[in-house]
């Protein structure tokens, strides 16, 4: 194996990473604080106020969500409060982000693809399936004595 030159940058370093799900050890998915911090960061990064975010979420789910609820869901001191999963799509639409869903997908060893990226992933999957079918077809033809 050829030694790697420490001064040469590999163009593909970090480009192809396979997502790995978190271990299944007890407590490995205790993400409460990490989840709160992520939601807090996304709210802070959003140009809308917490009142505006809550109002947009309320509009999307069809009932009132308050700034107080947002504050409680993200406060470290409010241990008994948990962000309801059914509000996640409304939160992300109000924040105009997919970061929370991407975080959750990553926990399970998956990757979130949105829009054109999702279509490109599906196209790649179909191309791979076609290649596999071609190979199977070639094997069958060879077994039947036909030429390729």
C-alpha cells in the first residue's frame, strides 16, 4: 500500500460518509438535552421571533401553540416538558429548515434527502437496480448458453 502524502489533500476525504446509527446500549439514545439545544439553536438562527414562530406553527396545526410552550420545550430547566413529535413538521416549516429531521435521521443511520436531492437519490437507486438486473440477465444467458 502506498504511503499517503500528508501535504496532499484528498478531494474525496469526507465526501463519501456512510451514516452509522447510534449504538443500542442503554442510555445511548437519551437525546433530551441535545434535542432541546438543537431546537434552541434553530430558533435562534431563524430571523422570526418566538412569537412569530409559535403563530406560524399554530396556523399550520390548526390550534394555538404559544411562545411559552416553545420556551418550555427548549429550556434545560423544564425537564418535564417534551417537544411533541406531531409538531415537528410545523416547527420546521415555521423555521424554514430541515435540520431537526436530519438530526433524527442521523440517529438511525439514515440521511435526509429533500427536493431534487431526494429525486437524485431515487434515480441513483433505480440505476443501481438496473445494473443488478443486467448482471443477473447476463448470468442467466450464460447459463442458457447464449452469447452476450
